[in-house]
């Protein structure tokens, strides 16, 4: 699939459309803490940090963090929102950090955007200290969740799944680079919003999946979604279970 350029449109509404609730943030930090060493502080890398929605929480929980993000516009938003955090320019294939300088890396819904994955794994190995960990939050083509709203868009689940690799493919790439699979966890995300509130957030099109729909598919999908929400506006958004893979550097 064609790459998504976050400098064109996504950066404008990403921060609002993908804002974290306190419950979501706490759930993810708890999941990371369960996999990371108990030693503090840890030197962290938020790779593909976007607007920095996790970077501050990582710093507060585990120690100093560098956010690395290729999109200039996303970095601008992150620096304005999170002053005092070190955000740097760079893709996953050329990480602007010294050898062995990182104890863990978070990639949160980033892996499917990486063009040269083999090179990215080599870079992750280079910047990671012995025994370092990678926390990889990604969808997996053979274990895809089914968000309630996506069912209303033509080819919704098909388009979503096409962006991702299977578990075996992801595991193989990191194993080839000297990383051992340490865990596969399911983390429950509680949005605490009604379907009507979720619809307003979705109108911002804050998911890269929208970039792969045709205009006709987007128009039809929102028409169907709006009709469904009108019938149950105060209904709660279903809980989503999200996959977190953990890898340890051998």
C-alpha cells in the first residue's frame, strides 16, 4: 500500500482525534512496566513518536526519553505540546542516536509505516544496549481486532488488515536481527466515550486507514455510521483488545 504522508493532512487533527484518556494511558504504562526491567531510570526511545502522546508518560514512568519522528509537522505539534522533551528528526531506518544508548524502544502503531524493515531492525539493534527491550504495539494481519465503526466502511476490515504483517512475519524479522520474543500481551483499551462522541472524533479521520479509502468509500462509510449512531447515540464504545509484542536483545 502507498505510504501515508503525515505532513499533508494527518498532523492537523491527530492530536485531537487520537488523544489518550487517563485510563488508556495508565493501561499502557502498566503493560510496559510489566515487561521492562525493574531498574530505574531506563533510557527510552519513542520511535515514530508522532505528536508525543506517549512520550511524556514514558519519561515520567521510566526515565529520560528521546522521541524520534520523521514527519516535520508532527514534530512541531509534539514540541508545542510537550516542552522539555527531546524530539528529533529521523526515520526508523536511520535513528539519530549513539550505539548502545537505549534500554528500551516503544513503537506504537508505527511498524506498518516503516519502509525498509530489515534496515530498521539493524538500527534498533545498533542503538540498543545488551539486554534492551522493544515494545512493539502493532496490529497483526492474522490477529486483527474488529473496531465497531470500521464495519460501516466498504472494505473496512480488508483495507485495515492489508496494512499489517502477520505475527510470523514480524517475529521472523526481529529474530533474524538478534531479538528474542519475550511476550505477546493483550491490552484492553477503555475509551469512556459514547458512540456519538466517538463519531465526532472519527470525523477528524485520525487513523491512517482513512488514507486508503476512496472518496466514495469514505462518504458511504460515514453515511452508514451516522445512521447507526443516530439509533444509539449514547451507547458505549466497545472495549478493544490491542496486541503488544515484546522483544529482548540477545
